[in-house]
């Protein structure tokens, strides 16, 4: 079906919103736009008739999507069927009559296929650990014992009345470490003890031991203590509630009872370890993803990191800040998201839309807020184009750069007043974007967050947006590639479309672009930095001692700086568009030193001469009658070995050193000087 023009339905929802059919058709040429008044009821036969034709369908309604999908399934419709929300995002608005370009943009974006997301399977057999401190844990275990294989672990329990029947184990211990996820938890318990079967008035526990390991599928925490995991509410299979909150404990019991069987969760992040710039030769470089992961799903694994897809909560911060493209978001991939943004902005511009403001939001928080604003307020302004993503924290610099290059006037990220995910990575992306947009002439503060749970707060924030200067000729590039390749493409297009392009743009710390400065006086051309560089930004020449640098490949990971034995390398975050695509520049180059025996080049002249100057006539191996031996330093490895063997060079032939003097030696000399017998 790829390449087929979709057929489009736009419904006025019983004339509760105006439809500018002529404008929408201009944005969707060859779509055969069909306008309706009540497609989901009295005009449903029009939809059935369209199902009998070939080609994909786009319906401008999301409320009745289940009905349309059911009808399509009954008819055996196999082509793509997608939906766009025209009503709450555009039609139910105080500016609805000016929303024709927006509707065309929303329908154009919905017409693009989104790739399927790979899934991760988690399996739970219902082995549950209830972790508590008092009878609340035991009562909860009694309620779950019929559906789960329950064990109770009490941390520092007080007086606990012994159960009349041992329906499940009740143990004592404190969880010191915890790792894993639904179906695969591993807990280390200190102070582990079993109860005495003869316990009478209260549970009496036997001897304690530390380091006991317990494995289970589900952890139910009603201990009231510190959560066992970072971002605990995002850890699949870990359920936690305040033991004093009965309603919360009730909800916990129901949730736990449902966690038996096989479950699928999205594999949010695709990872290519070969591109990772975390470490080389035990020197740490990039730690951007490790610093931001809220759940601990990312851990060091040698030269690269490892991402546990079962623990990953899908915030996407790692993919947003990854400088090499080793980590990329998959729900959807950045290229698919950029293709949708491009289609939206092109359709908006071609239908006469002006100063579009992109509003990036998630489904759980953003859509209800937009719906509430449409139903009980003035709705979204006509120039605000809402874009739903899985998590706003997944959005990287490439998305903002592409949007502004294609004609967006500003970008806003709608988040909760109390965010579900840490926004540090998003703030960093916004800082990077504004640092580039300002000197290129787009304007000030064009990327920002709107952190609110109030529809009126959203309306006020959107009303206060000051659009920037749009490009005279917006970019129309196809977002090809992924990771670093896609990021570089979007930045080049942003520079090309900039109102006032400049070549060099300073960037904030830890930006994924920059240069390296080398103190050439101190550089010995050992080329350790070349071996450490994971992207090939630093390179050498196989024929002569040379250090080259390609700025467009540098990701500012710092491995060259950490590896350099002379400590002559420093980093500068910046973007030099003039250097991008240019041939690698020579940082330092020297004449090679040729072996005095065979003539083969084997090192730099300055290095060999420096070594000779330090050794000749100063070291016992090359002083006096051995002075002629300095020639071996001027030979290549092969010739040096041959010379040493032929000459019978003895590396241990130094004159005998004075023996070390001990305290006994000084005492013996003192006694002898005083006429005393040292053996007395």
C-alpha cells in the first residue's frame, strides 16, 4: 500500500464545527476529500462504501474510532485505517473558522504509516513476596493467597500474633538490595530468620543470617519505608502502598491479583552497542544516558552500556541525549516522527497557515487537557498544531531543529505540573535548541515547556507564546537515516533555512557537538586519542605521523581527553557549520624518523631526538665506553633486536650499586668507634 494516496473523511460532527473543505483539499491534493455531517450514524453507509474501494483511509474523528474499526473488520478491510482528532484540537475552538490549515495538517500527518513497535515479553507465575512490618502485610497475604503463591517478609516486626494455620510462610528480614522486574526479581535480605513453630503469644524467630537471596515474580511493598527501586512507580511488578492508607492497600491487592501470565511491553529503545561512546580501555567517556535514566535500566557493560528493556519505562531521555545514535527511540522512531512533522508543516503552509506553534504532548496527560479546553474553554488557537508522542522526554534536538527548519514559529512541550519522568534531559534539549536558534536569527526562547495540569493554564501559556522569525524558504528535506546521521542532517537544514546564518555557534556544556583543542607543543603524536575515539573524529595517516580532526564527527564524549597521556587535549562544545563536511583538518604533523639501519620510518623525529637527548651520556647504558650503543634507540624494533643480540648487550651490566645501610650497620659502626664489642 506504500505510496497510495489515502482517501479522507472529514465530519462536522452534527455541524458543531465548521469545515473549510476547500482549504483542506488544497493541503491534501488527490485525497478525494469527503465531508460529512454524521459519519458515525446516519452516514455510516458512506464509510462502508469506501471500505469496498482500494487504498488506505483517514477519518477525521477519534471518538468513534472503535466503531469504524469494527465495521472495517467486518468488511475484511485490509488497508491502513487511521484517525485524526479534528474536533477537540481544531473544530471546537473560538478560532474554529480559521482552523482549515490546521485540519489539513492534522489529516496529512495521520495519513502517514507508523512502523510497528517491537515488544518485550514478561512472564509471571504468580510467586509474590509481601514485604511489610506488621499485621497489614499478613492480612494482605491472606487475601491474595488464593490467586498468588505468597510469602510474607516482615522487616523489624513488633508483636505479631502467630497464625492459627501456616497457609503461607511468614519470615523476618530486611531487604538490602533489589533488582529485576516482573517475573524476575532478585532480593538480598539481611537479618533473615524463620519463625519458631512453638511461638505462642507472639511470633518468635530463630537465628538470623545475612545475605540471603530471594527470587520472586512480584514484590508487594507495604513496609512504609524507602522504596526498593528508583522511580518505583515505573518498575513493572513492583507494587507499593502506604500501609496506613486502606484504599491504597485495596487497590494494591487488586493490581497484584492481575499479575499472573504473560505480558507484553514495548521495547522503547533500540540500542547499537558498537556506536556507544561510554568507555575505551577502562577510561570513562560519555555518561549522558547513565546520568538521566530514572529507573536504573541502563548500566555500564565494558566499553558500552547495557539497556534492560524489561526495566526501561520509556521516558526516552537516553535516546534524546545520546550523541552517537547508539540509543534511538522506537515508539515511533525519530525518522517517522519527523516525517509526520514535515507532512503537517507542509500542508499547513500550503493552505495559507501562518506562524505554526508545535505543541508536543503525551496521550495520558496532554489529550485530556486539550479535550477539557475544547469542551469547557476556548479551545486551542488555530495556529497551535498538537503532536502526540509517547513521552515528551523522548524528543531530542533533531525534532526541534527539523520543526524550526520546516517553518515552525515555536515549539512547546506540555508536561504535568508534577512530571512522571525527570525533565532534566528535556531541559537540556531545550537549552541546546535555544542556543542554536538564537544566533541563527530565529528568535529568543522559542523552545520551552508548559508545565500545568490546568486547561486554563494551558490556554494562558499558549496565548503568551511569541512566535519567532520563520525561514524565508522553509526546508522540505526527507528525514532519512537515524541517530547521529539524522541529527546532523536536521542541523544542516536548520542552518540552511536560518534567517541570519552564522558558521560558528557556541553550545552549552555536554552538547553533542564541538571541537578538540590540542597543545601541539606538548603532543608527541602517540595517537592514543585516535585509538580511543569511538566516532573516527580523530584520525591518523598510515604513511606519516599525523593527527587529523573531523569536527562533524565529534560527539564531545571526552575519551580523547581522558586517554591522552600528555594531558594536552581540551574540549569546546560548539557547532562550526563551515567545518561540517570539510576534509579533516591536520592538527599536528611531523617528519617521520627513519631507522638508521634499514631506513624504515618508525616514529616521529622529535620524539626520537628527545629520547636520545635524555639518554646519551647520562644513562649508564649509553655513557662512557657504551656511548655508541645509543644507536639502538635510532633503530626500528626489528633492527634493534638484531643489534642487541649480535652485540651481546647486557641490560644488567651496570656497576654494582652501594648496598643499602640498615640501622644495625650504624649501631655496629658506633660501637666499634667506642671500643665496644659489637657481639657483646
